């Protein structure tokens, strides 16, 4: 009975190890987001390959302990590079979110200015002495057009 369990465990481990070995492909979609997969798509870049490495000769077998250290260092360096890239992508996403919020705030302000210009019967500007100078009907119409153009440039046409 224990021999069956031992064999079943060994088969399971071998099967799990074979599943863990897969090529890793990376690509950027049309929205600029990075994707990783074990299945290549058009334009994907191979970033990790599971191609078998050549078998070491007897002369190289003495250097295998050094290679295992350098392989661990190489693995750590790749992990650090991937971590740095993921951090950079997270920062870029945060910047995009901050820009989106700022644009939404600017759009809201421009929309409020436009709506005030439409609702107001009279608008004024201040002269060099700080005195109010009310706009003529032509100037009022132009101020409304300018407010609409500003809103459209900030928010996009509606």
C-alpha cells in the first residue's frame, strides 16, 4: 500500500514539474497594458524559455557548482528586472490615473464657467483700476463662445 502511495506521489510531482516548465511570452495591447502568457500571440516577445540546456561534459561537471551560483544570481537579476518593470508600469498607471482626475477637474471647472456665462444676463471684466466694466451684447456673445470653446478644448466636444 505504501509503495502505491510513493509511486503516486512521485508521478504527481513529475507531472507538476512538467506543468511548471513553460515558455513565458510578453506583449503590449492597444491600450498600452502588458500581458504575460505561456501562449504566444502576434507581436509577443519571449522573455523566458524552457528549452533544454545542453548536458554538461565531464570537464564542465566540476564547474557546475559555480554555474548554479551564477544561475541563481542570474535568476535573481531577472526577478529584480521584472520587479522594476512592474513597478515602473504601476507608476505609469498611477500617473495616467492622476492625469485623468486632473482633466476631469479641469473639465468640470470649464463647464461651470460656460454654464455661468449662459445663465448670466450680464458679464463684466475688471479694468486696470479694478472697476467693473460690463460687457456689451456683442462682447457677451463672444465671451459665451469663448467659454464654450474653452470647455470643448478641455473636455472634448459633446
